[in-house]
């Protein structure tokens, strides 16, 4: 347990440094305790979700949750067990929840922990999610957990995690959901490729599921491999670098973690605005990374599904900067590299579908997740898809819009090259005209010298050097009249 306490302390200091604008490498963070380096990296990788970007910070420092003044932090209710919450965060104890027997910890992130448990009355295996906050729980965190449970409770779909109950123990909120026995999609595909048809089939399934959420007015906002649990899925062996139906065929994908879910009618109506950027940088739509680019809605989740498809096809998300802020800039302003450029053999139709999902402008994507699913199924059935590749002129306009300085430089270069080319071409035409005149004069001299043979040669060369058709015709008539004076030619 001592290592767990030390790890929590390192994570706390790392978060404080991050919020203050100082970027530490994992090695620097664990300099005092190198034995915890791997555990620290794992914790950071499992806590990629950005919950807040300070709106007034000049350098847009990324934190894990809003900075709440101590005076504004409220405990949930009288009877809140602060000591228990502290011990839970440190990993020293597991909670005792009436009606459930907890058998172990499944995983934890920056704001919560999930336990494996059994419901004593039904003997049903379940997962229990509760909050961690070092003994202090803000009303915001409590509301977020309740919203997640409520969002899950509104949806009934075999590919969305099901919630059974929501309650509190010792003043600490929790909710009970179905237990998924299997690896996450992140564990399965990390650093690996997926066969195109298997990737398309999985994303089509997820699109159908998230469409149910959208019809309930809920947008997920954090779809990523770590939030897709694969019932029956196993982490592949290290040597297995390409996943097929052998790995995915008997699994059931479950979308989970609706902690950042939001009713998009509120977003469109201007209510319930968040204090910054929420989501995971590599999987965020441009309008999530920069609210000025549009409103968050169903098409934001369509974008994230496109990122999932892209990652399965090429082994990495389309945008991965050195820092979270660099990734967000790429998401907003950089076009993705076509998957076929990174991996040969990707069908054009599937690439077209993927790139449509990743369009910067929401109205260029699929309008609904259902439409995305239909196009993916059309591809799987060898039918025509509705998506079309962007025409070259549209691609060029978008590129110029995102790279104005470079576009202006190229335009100037093209102008210079055009001017030089025109000058060279004009000079070449003048030179040919002078050459044609010289050759014609040499022909006349041979006529005067009665050397008809050489005259004919120079006249022919003059005609070949001339570009003007009217001049060629006139020269032929004039040369013909001169040469007609020779008796042997007339005969």
C-alpha cells in the first residue's frame, strides 16, 4: 500500500505542475522513486481525458478538473465520511456497500474508481463506479456522476453499458452497472492494425449504438478505445500485430463512460455551457477543441467514430502532437493523412467514409451516426456508398484557407514562374521569326546566283521556322513565283 500512496502523491504533484504550466516528463516526475515509473506511465495513459482548460490562462494550461476555490467545495451531505474517502483514494481500503460484495478493483482514473462486485440478492456480477477526491467532493463531481448514471439509464441497447442502480454510502455517491468481462478496445488494438472489414463492422455496430443515445438527446463527447469494453475480448499476444475476426468475431462491444455526456439541446440553446474544453485530445472533434468552430452535437461523436476507424486501419489516431495543446491545434487546423498513404491495401470506399467522418466542418460529415452505419454496411455488402471524395478544387481551397502564408508564397512563386515563362516564350517566338526571315533572305540570294537547289533548301527551312499560317501561305506563293522563272522547273 505504501507504493500506492507514493504513486498518488507523484500524480498529485504532476497535476499541480501541469496546471502551473510546467511540463514534466515521466522520468522527471518519478526521479525520487524510479521504481514507480511504469506505474506512473500507466496511470497517466489511463487519465488522458482533459476535463478543463483554464479560459483566462495565456498559455492555455491543461488541468484535470476545474479549479474550484476551497470555500466553494461542499461535502455531499451531513455524515460524509472524509477519512474513508481518503483511504479509498490511496487504495488502502475498499468500500462496504449494503447489498453488494466487493471483490476487487477493476480500474481508476482521475476522478473515479470502478470495483468488481456481486449483488447479494440476485447473485449477479456487477461493476460499481464511485468518486475519488481526496476526501473532498464538489457538487460538480457529484452532479457529473449522477448525469452519467441518468444518461446510461435512458438507453437500452446491447452495445451500451447498462446501469442498474444509483445511491450513496457514507455520503459518497456511486452507481451500479453491468460487469463486462473482457479487455478494452484500447488494450486490444494498441499499436496494432485491424483488417479493414473487421474495423468497418465494429464501427458500424458502435454507430448504431451511439445513434440511440443521440435520439435520446445525448452526445457522448469522449468516444475512444479506452471507453469501449469488449465482452469476451482478450489482449492479443505481442506477436499478433494484425487483428481479424478471429480476435473480434466473438466479442460484444460496449460503449461506457458517459461521464462527459451532455444533452445537445442545451448546447444548442446556450444552456449548461462548460468552462473550457472537455474530451480526449486525439479523439475530440474540432468544435470540441475550439468552441468557436461550432456547437457540439451528434456529428461530434461521428467524428470520434471516424478517429476510431482511422486508428484501427493505420495503428494510430490521425493527430498526435508532442503535447495535448499541440494535438488540439492539429485537430482544429491540420488535415489528416489519407489512411492509404500509411497502409497499403485499404479500400477506397472505406477510406472515403473515414475521411468524411474526419471533416473539419460538422456539416461535411455524416449528419447522423445511423447514416455512417448505413454507409459502412453498404461497403461491407459491396454496394455503392453515399460518401464522395472531396473534389480537388475543394481540397485546394481548404488547404489555402488553413495555410494562408504558404498559399500566398506559392501564388507569388507561380506568378513569377508564369512571368518568366511568358518572357522566355515571347523571346523564343521572336527568335524563330528572325530566323525564318534570315533563311528566306538566304534563299533569295541563291535565286539571284541561279542556284535553285540551295534556294529551295533555304526556303523550305524558312517555312519550317515560321509559325504564322498566313505568313506561310504568302511565302509559299512568293517563293513559288520566283522559282517559276526557271525554265527547267516550269517544264
